[in-house]
C-alpha cells in the first residue's frame, strides 16, 4: 500500500481530524494536448509539439514506458509559445528569453476587454531586420539543429542560405540557423533544398516590393528619417508575414475540407 499524500493531524483531544481532499489535475497525452489546443491553433500538430520539445522549450513528464504526459502547467507554457509565434512572430531564441523571464499566458484573458484608442499606435508583431546577431560555425549549426551537413550544403547551392567565410571557416547568423532548423523539420517529410526555391522566390519578390515602397526614406541622409523607415519596414514585414499565414491557412482548409 502506498504512503498517503496527506498526514492526518491529531486534535488536542486525541480525535483525528479528516484532511481536506487534495485536488489533482489530470495529465494529458500529447494527442489530447493537440486536440485541446486545436480550436485556438488550427495548424497545431503532434510533430510540431515534438519539435518544440526537441528545442528544449517543453519538458513533459515521461512514463516508464516513454509516453509523454503534459501537466496543466505544460499546456499553459505551450499555449504561450504558440501565441508568441502566431501573434508576435518571435524567433525561438526570443521565446526562450520570454519564458525564462517568467512569461506564461493564462487560458483566458481576465478583466474587461481593453478599449481601442484611436490615437494610440497598434501593437505590431516583432520582426527585426537590423543585424543578424551572433555567428555560428557549420559544426555548431549542425549540432544545434541536427541538420545533416549535406542538407546545409544543398541549401547553399539553391541560395536559401549563404553563410559567411572567415579565415577559411563558414559561419551562419541566427536567422540562417533558424532557417536551417525549419528546413530540417521539413526534411522529415521529404522536402529538400530544390523544393524551397518557391519560398526563396516569394521572399525575394516581397523584399523587392517593400524596398520599392520605402526606398527614398531608406536612402535618406537624415538619420531620423532612416530610423523611421526601418521601423516602417519591420512593421510591413510583420503584416505581410501574417497575411501569408492567413492565406496559407485558408488554402489548407480547402484541402482538408
């Protein structure tokens, strides 16, 4: 017989006091978690949850048989991650920082809904176009993303990534590292570098369009005007990214519907 979770206290007169019942929240399997979040995140999948686990963003409990069991705190953490990806377009490294700072969204918003202020600029998703951050060697990228060196070489051949050669060593910035990480996930389904030319062509066209819109301001000698142009560029990039996401979801619903 297992030990009781709560030890019965004894009253002063020797009579035993009954402990308050302990309410335990039921753990969920990965399939149940996927189903529970599907209404808010239609594109959620078991493979995506496993990918986030591979990136050390989730650490569900494992049964002796190896099955994943997600506590309610794990589900709340996953919901926060998915919202940051969907609403703010944050890269995984920033999401890790947000989680480390203690950010975990609740299941439902509390309090009255905020009123719109016409004079207040709307909050846009975070997309940074200035600087690529730290540089990582080919070996570091391959170890971190678990990508085969042949896949990385293929991505370079098709112009998806470029890298930077320094003293005979190839380095990649954080954005290229995340591209490699994403392609590694796609590779599990047989998607290779040659299949990504459509993505590259689409990105080139969008970048050219945004450059055309903001070119005069970006070339301005006025520092403040250039700064405003960069902020506008990041804002437009976030909007177009969200638009592409919505168009993709619309088309995918036609496929499954």
